[in-house]
C-alpha cells in the first residue's frame, strides 16, 4: 500500500516518493551495466537522504 509509513513517533517517510526524488537513485538503476549491489546501495542512499513527510 503506497503512502507515508511511520518510521518513528511523529515521523513518516513515503518510500514510493524517495527514489524519484533522488537523482543518483534514478540514474543507477537505469544503467544497463549497474551491479545489483549498486542498485541496492542507490536505494539505501535515497532512503537515508530522504526528508520526513
């Protein structure tokens, strides 16, 4: 179910909006030669840099 998820008391994060909001996270999965580890790290980086909703 898309939408914000509570990650702490009073803090929510919309995981579906995280990837499109981060340029690095959009570019890496689009690369044909990107390794699986690079794709995962791009997702993690986007989550860590996201601002709470």
